[in-house]
C-alpha cells in the first residue's frame, strides 16, 4: 500500500473508531509496525492525530477545520487531477457555481477560457478566473473570512436566491454514504445549501482524504449529489456511492 493510501486508511479508521493501535494498523495496511509508527509521526506533525503509547487517537473533532495553509499543501497533485477531470464536464455557455477552498481553486484554474458564467463566494477562485476574459464572473457579497479568503453569512447566501445556474461544484469536509455531504462549520454548510438551491445538478470535488469521512455539519444527503470527482480508487469505498445513484468520475 502506497504512503498516501496508508495515511488515508489510518485517518479513516481513526474517524470511525476514535483510536487505534499500531498492531491493528500494521495488520490493516499490511506494513511493518515500524512503518506504521513513522506514518503516525508524520500525521501527528500535520495535526491530524495524537500519538499515544501503542497507537494513536483522533486529535481533532468533527468541527475542527485545518488551517488553509495546511490544506493547500496537501494532496496537491490529486486536487489538480480532480480539477482537470471536473473541467472536462463543462460546456460552453454553462452557468456554474464554484464553492470555496483549495480543491475549488484547482478546478477554477483548470477551466478553459470559454463563454461561461461563474458565481463564487471565494476570492481566490475569483482571482484565478479574472484573467479569463470569456468568463462572466460574479462574486457574491458577504462577510470575509480573512484566512480563507471566502465570503459567508446572509449576504452570501441571499446572493443565490434569485439565481438559476446549471451546476454547483461543491467541496466538502467529508462525504460518506449514510451521513451525506458534511462540512466543518455551520457557516460553510449553510452557504453550500444555498448554492445547491440555485442549481439542479451537484458535482462534488473531493480528494480521497474526504471520502468516507464525516464532518460536523450536514449539507445534504447523498441522494442530492449527481457526480463525485475523486482520486479515491478503493472500489469498496466507492461502490456504496454508486449504489445510491452517484456517478463516480476518477481523477
């Protein structure tokens, strides 16, 4: 099992159990206990778990959102691949809603410079699209989250009430079959629901660290999602989404 896959597996187990031993992780990932200890040290350094004698425990709660700078350095190639794959689904003349965050930014950068209408509450996304002259760009109002460079609150949510777009490209804190789409905080969850209210189609952009994970605030049920674009390859993880009618596109 490759390093990225092991880290994803470790975090999935911790998300489900809250704690896990080195011995159990060695069995699950089919690597030596020494390798597992190195993996746990790396993940602790990223603030994703806490090392304890003989194993690890979940360090962060479901409502903890890792800092933007930390997220921006994770799974960079995967996010670029997801953005590129999602951009292939866009057609000239489409009206799109693009969510906030690092994966949304990767998607925005991959969009072709063709006639599109894009609505976003993300200042970084707007900046990436501002040089694409064929795209009509609409930036919502709202209260600025300085570090995230995104706009939230009633003004941002109300911006979507009178808009009817084609597709919402949504990011998430987690996407799990039973829990559906979830986020770390209520402001983001409320904004995502407003986005979905303006679009008949929902495409979720999620790298493998978000798939089969549950965060704090529910956005929508799995049935509301039309397509999942992800680098997750484990069919045992993906099959339940397909069984619920979600189209899975591999990045």
